[in-house]
C-alpha cells in the first residue's frame, strides 16, 4: 500500500509519502518541508528519498472532476481510477513489483481570505 501527497499553503510546500511492506510487516514514511522527494506528474507518481524509490504509472481507466463555487471562492478536485497498475518499489536492497488499483485524488481549495479572531 502506498500514499504520497504534496500540500501548498501560500509559498510553503510540504510533502509526505508512506509505504506498507506487507511481507516484512514494515511501514516506512517521511515528511519534508520545501524538499523535492515526491514527484506528482500527470502520468506517474514517484518518490526518491534515501534508500526508498517508488514509481507508480498512472493510466486512468475512469476519471471525473468536481467544481464547487462558494461566493468569490471555489474548490476543485479530480479523481482518477487506474484499475490495474504495476509499480516499481525499492526499499533498501529489496525490489518489489506490486500490482494493484490506484486512486488519484487531486484537489485545490481557494477559500475566502477573511479570518475573524476572538
């Protein structure tokens, strides 16, 4: 099982990745601010971080987008389903080629800028 994310709040970027190695019963994860260890492209997701490398191709079998206005602001998201994907995973000296289903969820929120403090 694999997860990767990148979050932008203003000029600050934080990224996260996590991978569960079912055979070894080991969860590896890392989070970085301003680093470029996670690559989120239109056709693949990749991680290069120390002794961990992950490459997941994205070939969507189905997808849809959602746009929701809220006053002068809005949110947007795109969901893609890749039914059968083979990843290339390197965990230290181990090399894995897991086959599975991928769900890609890309979202952006442009919320109202007004904040009230009490």
